[in-house]
């Protein structure tokens, strides 16, 4: 929300391809789906890469991919260790200590 993402936009994410979101948003979200392995795996298809190129230059595509990779890895780590950052309080034991114990 701090960066301008509104509840209205968030509500469109579940079915972004059929939403009125900008085509650049849709291309980026499709890349996020591809990289997260939700429906596919393997090398990105040429038509998906061409779609990205209509909205982003090479450096932007690389940065977007890198950001998505970090976010996906972070998400998997917090799920694996049961980390709930919104509920952390100063002095609290590390959440992974309980998971390992």
C-alpha cells in the first residue's frame, strides 16, 4: 500500500489475465506465475518472452526475474521455518529454533 498498490489492484490479481490491468502488469504477473511453478516448469516459452519484450527492455526483464526469484525463495524459506514477520516481537525466540527442536 505504501507504494501505491491499492485494494482494487490486489483484488484483480487472482484472475489478472481477464482483468483490466495494464498489459505490462499482466506480462509481469505471468512471469511471476511461470517462475513460481504454479502451473508450469522449465524454460520460458518464446511467446512469453516476446510478450515481456513488448513492455520491458532486457535489463528490466532481468531485474524483474531476479526480484521474483528472491521473493519466491524468501516465501519458501518463511513457510519452511514458520516465520510470521507480522507477529514478531522484540526478544522473541527465533521461529526456526522451535521448528528444529
